[in-house]
C-alpha cells in the first residue's frame, strides 16, 4: 500500500514557493517560514496570490505532485498536469466502458451514496432520538435504493440520485444543533448563499481535486466519467468518485465543526452579489481538520485492511482500474458498514 503523503495548503497572500535541494521552501515577505522534505508532499493547493517557481513546477510535473490553484475564496482555477501515467490500454478500456456500458459502475456509485446518506440520518436518530421528518426521509431513501436496482439507463439513475439528494438535504437542518445559530434551507451553489452551503461546496471542491490527482496516479483520465455528463474543463470521473465520500466524509465533518461550535455564523462574509464566503481563519481551520481526518485509520470495507483515510481516493481509483482491466467483476464503491 502506498504511503500517505502530505497535502500543503497555502492561503497566505503573497507567499512564494520554491525548491531548495531536496526541500520545498515557503517564503512570506522574503522570509523563510517553512521548509519541508519535497518527496513527502503529494498535493500543493494554492489559494489566491501565491507564486510558485518554475523549477518547483517542473518538479511537480515530473513527480506527479498535484499542484492546484484556487481563488482566495476557494473557486477552482486549474492544476499542473505532468506526464500521464499508466498503461494506455487501461484508458482505452475506460473510454470504451464509459461509452458502451457505464450503467453498472454508475449504479454502484449512487447506491453507495444513498446508503451513506441514509446512515448519516440513522446516526442522528441513534444519538438524539426519534424524529418523524428524518424517519420519513430514510423511508424515501430506501425507496430510491429499490428503484435504483432496476434502473437501466443513465437518465433514470441521475433522476433517482437527484430525488434522493433532495430528500436528504430536506432534513439536513435537523442535523444542526439548535445552539449553532445556523439555518439551512436546501442545497444551493454557484455561488453558495449561506454558510452551510459555502462550507459544503468548498470542501467538495478540495476533496474533488484530491480524487483527480489519485485517478491520474493510477493512469485513469479524470475527465471521462460514467455518471456525470462530459463537459469541457470538468473532471467528471472525479465527480463520480466524490459521490461516495460526500455524506460520510465531508457532510459529517462539516456538521461536527458546526455542532461543536468551532465554526460560527460570524465566520463568513456576505458579498454584494449575495455570495457567502468563508473567512481566511476559518478556511485554515477546515484545512487543519481535513489533514487530521486524513491521518485517521479505518478498516477498508472491501479490502479489509487498515488504511489511512487520506488514502481512500487512491484506493478507490486503484479498485476502479482493477475493474476496468477485468480483474474485478464489479467496481466496489466506498461504503462504510
């Protein structure tokens, strides 16, 4: 199993990153503030006005380090892509199955997503007692799972997914502690118009870029998916795999931060456009929490091995590659039991 490498988040404006021998150096106001072993870093995420030396860019490209750029508020801009790894036959299989028979993979991914969403709701009932609205949503999610079993085309699968997501988010407000001060009236984005949606969109974006890097590392094309419609500039396959992690990883992490009082309504800025953005200090807390989460270990439900959570995107990419090669009869999506 591959070793979990570090992710470096650079949010201080005016920072300059460069390579010095076998280390990565971060400078601010021409002063060295950090120096890290360069071979221990797997991802570098730069937010806003962050400069990266051409020599460091070349190293990232040559060594498949995922170097990605975002606006200061977290909107994804682009990433450096190095040499494509993996066997070309694997990508041919990916393209062929994406065009000819994407249904089994898409169905498995959405089944895992709905099950994971249902378990978040069931956990709320176990911890805080009965709630008729949540129980009704769980019944609805079970109905979606039954429909999914017999769905034979992508449009129907996408419709079932949308219906299930609407049910799940219709009771998301009940998962928030009353003392938190937050309210949630459904999912919205581009731009997010409340703090909860701002947090969810931001963390989905960050995790999605991790998944893109993992897919590239095993030789898959992140833009050719099985569920999401192909669109120029979108990593559709990364968005496919992200569906498996939304509820279990991102939603639960956001809920924990809010319900523990670590993030408050005043930790956001409302722009003139109505967009709600996360304040810089709160973004740093999100990165710290995400990094700590990545270090935690679980027993992978399919491999039955102890792994670090940060390796899950790579593991799922590896399992998908094995299925596309014909080594696994089906793609096993991530679903904690």
